[in-house]
C-alpha cells in the first residue's frame, strides 16, 4: 500500500526540476508511504513519476518504486496489493521470466512484458491504482482496480496532465489552480460525497473503477476504457443463477470466502482485523483465526454516549474465537479532537460521520499492525442494507406489486396529508409530515433508479436547496439501469450501491482513514471472485425471513453460535445531532461566521440560518444536512 503522483507536460524542464515536482507532489501524501520514496523522470518527454512506499511485501530495496521492467522498456508506480501475484509469477517463470526480488510490482512488470499492458492488467486480482510508462511507444497508461478500492485522480491543469492517489498531491503541483466544480458541489450536498467521475475541482476527475486511460501525449483526451465492469458481471450472474440447494450454496460461499481471506493474509509485516461483532467482520476474523496458528490481533472502539456499544458484541466474538483483542472506549473529547483534522485527512468534501470512528479504530490498529482486514462490501454483495430488505420482502416490495393506479392514488393521499401536517404547530407535526412524505415516496415508486436517487442515496432531499444555483449534473443516478428484465428491485439497489456509494463513500472513507496513519486496509469480501459469486446467488439466498445476508449468517453459524451474532444491525452511531447542539456548537458557529464572499454567494444563507435555529431549538433534526454544510466549509477553509 502506497501513494503515487506524476505529471506530464511539454518538454522543457530539466531532470532536476522534474524530480523536484514529483518529490513535492508525493511529499504531500507522505503518510501513504513513510518507509521509502523515489522519483523517475524523462526530460525528453516532460514526464515525472513520484512514489511513496509503505512496505508490506518484500521489504528489501528490490521493492523500491518507481520500478523499471527487466528489459527497461516499462516504468511503473503501483499502489495496492495483487493477491494472485504468486500464481502469475509461477506462470511467468515457466515462460522464462526471472526475478530479482519477491514483490508483486515486479510481477506486474513481467506480466506486462509477456502479455502486453491491457491483457496483463486484466489478469490482476487485487486492489490497485497503476501508472505505467512505455518508453518504446511513448504511451502512458493509468488504471484502477475493478471495485474502486484504491483511488486515482487525474486531469489537466495549466497545460500539464496531473495524476495522483489523493487530491492534495495534485494541488502541490505549481500548475494547479483550484476552481470549484459547481456540478460536483451540487452532488456533494445531495449525497455527502462527490460521486465519480467528478472531483470537487474543475478539470480533475476520478478514474472509474475497472478502467484504463491510454495517452500518447499529455494533451490527449482522457477517454477511459473498461477492462472489467460490474454490469457485465451482474448480467452474467442474472443469466446463469446458482441452481443448488441451501446446503450447496453454503458450501460454495464458505469455500470462496475462505480462499479470498487466505489470499489476503499475505504480508511481511504484522496483520490484524477490525472487529465490530457484526456478521461481516466476524466472518472475516473467523477465517483469519482458522488459518492462523497464533491468535489474530483484532480491534474495536466504542462510544459511551451512543445508543449502543459495539465493544460488547465484538468482545463476545473475540472471546469465542480466542483472538488477541484490543478495544478502546473513545471519550467524546477523543472524537471531538479529531473533527478539525478531518479536512486534512479527507482532501475532498466528505460528510459521512462514520469517518470519525473509522479514523479512530485505524489509529488504534496502527499501534499494533501494519495491515488490517475489514468486512466492508458484505452488504453490497450479499444484500445487507435496510433498502435491500424492503425491496425483497418489505413495504417497498409490497408496494411495487400493486397496480400503478393504486400506487398513484395512495401517493397522492399521503402527500396531501404530509402537506397538512407541515402546517400544524410543534415539532411532532414536523416529524409526522416527514414520515408521511416518506410514505408518499414509497407509494410513488416509478422506477428503481429514480427511487434510489431520491429516497435512498438522497433521503434528506436537501441537495439543491442549500445552494443558490443548484445544477442537475449527468451522473449514474440520472441514467437508466442497464440490467435488463431479469433484475428486480433488490438487484437494482445492489448494483447502484456497488457502483456509486461503495467506491466513492465507503471505500474512500476507509482508504483515507487507514492511510492517514500508514495502515493498509484490505477488503476480502470485495475480491472479484466473491463479487461474481454474489451476483449468481438468487435473492432468496440473500434476504429471507426478514433478515439480510441470509447465506452469510448461515455460513457464520458454522464458526460462531448464533446467539452471539443474532442482534439488530447497527452502523457505528456518531451523535452529530447532539454534538452540534453541545460541544461542536462553537466550532460550527465559527465556520458559519467566517464564510468568504465566494462561499456566501454559493449558499442560501436564509435557509441555513433557519435550519440552524430549528436544530438548536430541537424543533427538527437537521444534523446530517448541517454536518454536510460544515464539512464543506471546513474543507474550503483548508484547501480552496
């Protein structure tokens, strides 16, 4: 796990100047790779590569990057881990390749020389972002892993093509001139993060998961081509669903997950796992402990003021599996002290409150290990969210089965009652109006994408209201669902979760949190073999009897008694509403007062003032909307 950056401009700078640019860019992301650093430049073409290394596999100098291939033709910077590199190495050795060291980076280069860049990258199994220079053809290739586990930003600034693992690396280049992208800003206020392909800055984009950009000149258009798509995987799975019984499904899932965890255990440094006590993390830890001769190091934190305490459940799992468990009871002050640091860690506006516990548990783990596995991805692949349950067995599924005319009439009635409730005095009337409006939205279901956009991904409905001139950008949730007639509501929601919220919110949250403390995070449930299997499993193996992730629960019961695991699903609760009325109020009011003229011109100050008053008075809960606003203001004060 590492970080890289680079630039390509019209020739004219000296080698020393290009090295200085690359070093300055990668110094901005030093925490991604504190163990080593390097540059490679070619003044004849105006190209510079910079790299920071967090040594995980082959800790020797043979793993140093940027790295040149055996023939000298290719130069690479690579961030991530390739879990099938030993299999690829054996195949390449049979074809005559020889190796100096034991790193996966060297295997990538040998594969590129043997099979060509496109074919080689398509065969990689893991998490990665890659910059590859072909010195013979003069071609630059930039690629990102299939699920978007590792980030890659790229774009043009001042005549230079810039790329890097984080925005702060691009901002360190002297050609970078920050200009807010108003489309991206609208999407941020709608969703609490910036969806791909946008970034918060004009001219800079995120490379889409599973895609590669091929450039013959620094001014070439940034046209990406996919080498792996979730659409193809989903269509293939829906066309060829698993036909076995429950026991056969259990055995297949169990074996596939065990193989994924075994592959992701490889490391030449200490390794552990985040453990919340939920289904996903508990299953990962169960495999780790089964495959490890010594107690696995596991980590959990808890907030004393939350409505529940995850440490109790995690401790029960750890005791049953006999792990070497460490927990941290986080005080409110521990969490509050982190808040002003968030804009440095997340260098793009980001407002998922779960970034706070994710950063804190990463800090805890880094005291003991350099690599930590997590259960991220289980909900998307195996149907674990509330909207999955509703789509398969809940109110939404029942509503979808009604005739369109009946749904329209019910939606109209609930909507009218919501408007009436909003006119009544008191806070309870406001909450009643919100509940009726939500019911109206359910009855008003027209198509899965529109429902998902408006009532799952944007359940607050404040995306456009906080901005004076909101846009309607083109992005995934304005496009038709590409899954055909075989996909029901459950499959539609899983696809949309995996295409947008998973890479751009949840995986980005984990990447920045772990990398801020030089910790490598791995996600075995997002191995492409696991994802492909998940799309072959029919809905009744994912949601059954009012429970999501049915098949994972059945597999987990082989390792941990159900009474330890069977409990209501929780995310990690962060008391943002209470904090904004209490200890965070001075910080928040300071940000609201300190807005610059540009920011005041962007935002609806009257609406914001009203929301703040209502929230402080307890008339309505605006915590999530206000948190999005405050995270933007804090980011802008730091970076723009």
